[in-house]
C-alpha cells in the first residue's frame, strides 16, 4: 500500500505539473491545473472527515447487533455447523487438535462478518498448525488451504458494507446480499480447487530427520484445551443441509429480492436481538458495548480515509486517471468492469482500510452513488473477498513462514474468481 499511495501522489503531481507548464486559459475564469489539484485534495481531506462522522451511526448499529449475536453464542453455533466440513478439508489435522478448533472459530467469525474476532483465531490457528509442521519456515498443505479460504472470505453477513451503503443513502443497502453470496461462494470454491490443483507444482518439501524430530507430537499438541464450541460438531447431514441452504439463498433472493429487500434489515435486527434475548444476554448493555466499538472503528478509519481519498482525488483531478486508467476501463466496461471496479479489485487485495475508504468514496460520489451498477459492483467486491496480501503477511509472519508455496497463487486466483462472480451477479441483477 505504501508504494501505491506514493505512486498515486507522484503521478498526479507529475501530470498536473506537465499540464500546468503548457496551460493556456481558454476563458478568464478557467482554473489552472495545479490550482485544481490543490482545491481537489483539500476538499477530499475535508470530505473524508465528514464521511467518517456520517458513518458512525450505521457502524454503531450493526456492530452492536453483531455483539449481541456473538455474546448469545451464534459464533458457537456456526462453529459446530462447519466442523464436519472442516474435518474433510483438513484430513491431515487431527480432529481433536487445537489447530482444528482455532480454524473453525476463525472461519465462523468470518462467516458472520466479525473480522476483528477472526484475526486472533487465525493467528492462533497458524501457530497450532506450525506445531504439526515438520518443515519449519515452509507452509504445510493445511496452512495453504487455511490461508486460501481466508483470502476468499466466506461471508454471509457483510454487515460493514451494508452499514456503509446505508450511511451513503442507499435505498436498498442490503441489496448486495445475493451478489455477495454468489461471489463469495464462487471465490471460496475456486480457492479450494486452486489449492488442490497448484499443489502438484509446489510440493511440500521433505523434512530432514532433525526437523521432523523437532515437531511436536500430536498428543502433546492436543493437550491444550479446545474452545467448547469448537470441540464437537453437529452431525454431518446438518452441515451439508446448512451449506445447501446458503447456496439456495442466492436464487431465492434473485427471484423475490425486490419484495423482500425492504424486510431484510428490520428482520435482521429483530432476529439478532431476539436470539440474544432468548439466550438471556443483556441485550441493551451488550448492544451499547458493540456500538462503542462501531464508534471507535468509524473514528479510527479517518486517517485511512484522508490518505486514500486525497491520493485518489489527486489522481483524478490531475487528469492522470483519464490518461492511465480510463482507456483500460473503457475496454473492460464492455464486460461489466468499469474503472471503479478495476481500482477496487486492486485495492481490495492490498489494503483492507484502503479498499474500505475507496468504497466509501465511490458510493458517496454523486456521479456514481450506492445504487448504481458501479456502486453495487464495488460493494460486492468489498464484501466477497478478503485482503489477500494482508492475510498472508500477518498469518505467515506470526509463525515465521517464509515459503508460502502456492498460497499467494491460490489467493490471487480466488480474488479473480470473486471479481468474475461479482460482475456476473451484479450484471444480472443491476446491469
């Protein structure tokens, strides 16, 4: 992200300077290129703060609801549902090993859109998987599969994106549910297939006798207590039924989406609060605690908003975007990928905060808006994939893995699949 941020600024300055040198005003009130660049970057900086303040309410609402659901044990329910599927995906990891429990909790948190809770579980999962690693410093097959699933981001409730769309004045903020589900299912399926396919070109190295002897014995590693909610799962048929239900939601929302879209957010509020109340959670206090997190997050992203909006604004106002990206965007627009979609795809793979800020900029732009095709597309891309490079760097760095093998290739493949899925779904529903 450092390189992208710096290049956007430098290229914008260079293009504006070149235009300024040869600039001749056609009218007395024409604005000089350098003056337009200065005015644009100052306005972008001001708008970023205004945007963050407007986001506080929506973020507080949705994070408050998710806090109630989390305290009520919804995370545990999802963990028990996915456990039988996880055992099949990771046959080399013992079912009672702490790594399995941590991976289950991580994926369950991602499914519910609880990114803040997912990261600690993900780091712990990598640490536990490394205890089974006979070749330290090199990712095992289980690590690569886990990383690929994380980068593809299985998300059923993209609450953060819905909150941002609501704050931008969308008439249908939850309209991205069917498109996000389709894109995230496709990206995750492709990620799993890519891991299995690329494995033949990146085989696991043979450990030396000394390295293999240094790996923890399974019994010793399993001595650590598993989270109760991850230590056992529902029968396998429950997991397959739940998976079929998730897949069935996509055509259901497409068929009757117009009729039920206005119900989604109110019903979601009632169901989540009702679930917490039935589980004897102090819903008011818990909601307020989660809402505080929403306020904190909205304020925390102000620096990222300033950085990204200023850089993108300079790039646009200098004329560099028209010169560099507009021709490519004109070509890809014929296959349903406008310029905004290209930029969003690149940023989403590199920076979570940067892509979030760019999404906010696009859907709050009067020329685009949250309910346009481009608005739905960038929202779907944001909700259906994860920050690939961030996940790989943080998770692998936590255990000293330097050779990721095919994890990066599988992650990029999943990102491309997510983009294709987003284009197909958005073009069908909103194109």
